[in-house]
């Protein structure tokens, strides 16, 4: 039954609809068909330049907001970095929710161009500084908060076609174990973080939390290292709070 049988569909509308159906039949993600995805209450443009933001990644924004509040309670405006920003969802959401300035890095110029467009779209461009960089390359300390949703899929894993064939592989695969980039970030961030700084990295939902947490404890002596579960009950984030002032 048609909801509005009195309305006629133009040839252009019919052609556009058939095109969308064909694209979806070929497993293209619905978010790419719509050209947008909601994340943390904000609507972001999405396309094949970057990964589609996932709900579980909102946990990083929660942790970032809590860290910003801790620093402000001590009278310090924190320096925040969103590493591997992609479409910009984490950094932009944190900037909007906490009115904090965020440095957003990505190795992909195409992803950064999408993130810049998103910052303008939601009115957050004044709070973001976008930098084309490999992880933290070129950045100087002191840094107070570092958040990262880096590629963490093991290179041998077979992904569903709607992910494998459409989302950028450079943003998906993190090496043989999947954690190589995360491990490198843990090492490279250490000399840049002030005492009390927070470093939070997102992980796969399988078996990455234990080895990443173990490496963090080895690298950051005396730090508080916690595995944080997402809303689905999966070990999603390893959070490091460097020893010293919080």
C-alpha cells in the first residue's frame, strides 16, 4: 500500500532511487548511500574517504570529556589530540561537548578534507586544528589528552563485503596482529605526555586488550592502566593515566 498514491514520481527521482537500490544490492553501506551518519548526537558527512563512525567509538568521547573536566578542575586548559581522526567524529564531538580546542591528525589528506568539511558543517571549525601527520609526528608536548581510534583489524581477517569493498583499507588494517599502530602510538606518545595525562586507544572486540594493557604498564611505570568496556560489554578501550597529577 502506498502512503501517498496521489503523488507522482519524476523520472529523475525514479532513476535516483533505482541507483540507490543497485548500490545497496552491491553491499554498499547505507551510511554511504545517505551520505551521513549520526554520532554522539551530531550528524557527520561520510563517504569513502574515511571509515563510517561506529557507536562504540562514542566511548572515547566520554573518556575525553571526563579528562577535560579533570584538568579544568585543576585550573588547566588541556591540550587535546585526536589521532587518526578520519571523518573527525571524535575530535569534533569532544570540541562541541566540552568547548575545548582539539588537534586532529591523520595520515590521509582525503580523510582530513572530509573532517574539515564536517567541522564547518556542525559549527566547530574554530575549535579544531587539522594536521596531516603520521600519528603524532611533528607535534610537540606537553600533551594532556590523547585519544585514538587507529586501524586495528588484523591483516589476515576476512571482513564482510560492505566493509571490505567500500571502507578504506588504510583505516581498517593495523598489521599482522592488528595492534602495531597502537603499540607505536604508546611508545611515541610517552615523551610528549605530562604527568597526569590521559591516553585512550580503541581496540578490536576480541583479544587485544590484555597485550595492549600489558605493554602500556611496561612503558608507563606507575601509570593507572584500565581496560574500559563499551555498552555492549566488550573490552573496547585501554586508558592510560600517566603517574603524577590528575
